[in-house]
């Protein structure tokens, strides 16, 4: 019946069967102190159980327990009271002190050490035949609009992460193109290096607060977006019409920008190195703060435009920085007339000129670049002469003088006439 089962399985079955066979006798001996009867001997033996027990012993070679009654079960011990040892109180642990968290040191304040820029050699005087690069025109605004914009509520801006404009339909360059297309009267186009370049007007509306933070205010009747390079990337800050923003510009350096609105394009710059007050505060800088030294402004600088091999005179030059990764001869960056970005190099004292220009950008950070021909083209511009005075004030003045002279002559001659008439009376 159990062929094919392993020996261990058969032994388990045999043991279970033997236990089943003697189960009735085990039940009779359950009382304490009474011996359990064997299946084949003693009181309580049973022929059927004895036969079954012998069969299992023979078949499975188990121990012969069929005739040996089990020893009586010992009576349970009398109940006694067990003493529970008293636990010694745990020693009082010393109080755990919360570790004092030492705040990490605050980051060092922004350095106010000016960026090391090359210095121009003293001017030898521009050659007599050097043409002057025409400076940019300004953006006109009424005195009242300027005063209102300066007093407008100020919005604090992180220059490395400025707020997005309320609605942006076009990117910056497309905005410039829209001004060129729709408001040609407000924009000058200069042909240079086989292209038409936008000549922006100059943005004069830059101020600084007590922390030396740049403040851009907008007295125009249209919003303006300012594009500049700061903290390793180009950024764009928005100033609404009549509004004002303050830039937490801690990084020391000259920052050129281009500004565009609905109908105007302008350029200019601001200078970083400000003391940044805590959030929500506009208090004065700490006593340890030292404002950065303003950038050197060189006037009447002679510049060689390499592409045209022409020397021009630039009214104002500032050195933005030096980039050794640029090609030799183009590692110095300049801002010319606070408007045009230029690349080249500072010439040594033995050169006839002070700087050499290899590339220019009429819209700093926004427009195409050219080979410097833009500067030569600007020398050919004739600034419009101031409007002549109207003729009628002069005419009125002349007439007044004539009438006055006549009255004086009549007044003088009147007493003489009276004297001549007296003898004939």
C-alpha cells in the first residue's frame, strides 16, 4: 500500500499508527500518580489494541512497548508561594543634553575688489586726422516724468534671476526688430561690414542707492526690458512704464546692457559691487562695507580699427575685462561711449594708438557683431545742428529798437520846437 514511499515517510506513518493504537490506554492513565496500561499486559489491556501494536512493532521494527506499561506520572508539585525578587531601582541616568548646533558660517560678503582690468597708456593726443566717433543720442523725457520715475515704488530684483515680464510674446531680438520695422523714426541704422546695424540711443536713467545697488528707473511711457550678461549668463530685467527697480548686484564689475521697449532701443551700463541688505530690509550697509572703486573712464582715446586700418578718436572708453580664452589681439573688452561693446587689446606705450579694435557690437549682448567698421561709419555721421532761432523775435526786437529810437528823438526835439514858436506869440 505504501510502496514507493521513503523510509523516513514510512517511519512517521508507523509512529503515528502506534500512537493511535495505544491512545485509549493513554487516556485511562491520564490521572496523576496512576500507571499507564500497556496494550497487551496489565489492567486495561485490550486484545485488539495489543494485536495492532504487535503488527506495527513487527512491521516497522520499532521498540516493543506493547507489554511494558509506562511508568506512573509523577503527581504535580504542591502549589507554593514563589518569591519575586525586588528589582533594584535603575540608576538615574544623567540628563541628555541636546547637542548645540553651531550654524555654518555665513558666506563671505561679496568681494568689493575691483576686477583687474588692463590700464590704458596715457594719451599722446589723437592724430590730427583722426575722425571723432559720434556719441549716441539720449532718450528724451520730461522733467516731471523723470522725477516721478525716481520716486516710484522700487522693486527689488536679483540680477542673476530677474522676474519674467508680465507677458512675453516675442524674444528680445524680435522685439528689437519690431521697433526697427514699426518705428523707424526712433532708430538709426548704420551700414557697416556689409550689414545694417542698429544704433541705439543712450539710457541715462541709472542711479545708485546707499548700498551702491544700481537703480534703473523708467520715465518713458512704455515698459522696457534690459538685457545684460551677469553671473555667467544673459539675463533680462523688466521695468514698467514709470517704474523703478533696484538690482542686488554684488559682483564687482562693469555691466553693459541693451534696453528695448515698444518703440525705443537704448544701451548703457551699470556697475556692481553692492552691499546686499537682508531680505525685507533696505537699511544702510554695515560699517565694514567699502564701496568698489568706479571703473576708470578714459577720454579722447585713439583707437585703431584693424579691419579698416584707420585710427579714430573715441570720446569715452571703459575697460570691461580681459578674457585669455579669446584669440590673441581680442582678449580685452571695452565699452565705448557707454554704448558700443568692443573687443581688441590695450596697446603698449610704444604704439601710436591706445587701443586696437577687432570687433564691435552696437547692441551689447543683443545684436550682431562686426569687424569694427561700425566705428568708422559713426565717424561719418554729422550730428544735426541745433535748430536755428525763429526770425520773428529778432524782427520784433528790431522794430522795438526803431520805435524806441523814434520816441527818444521826438522827446528831445519837442522842447526846441516850443522855444522856436514862443517869439511869434
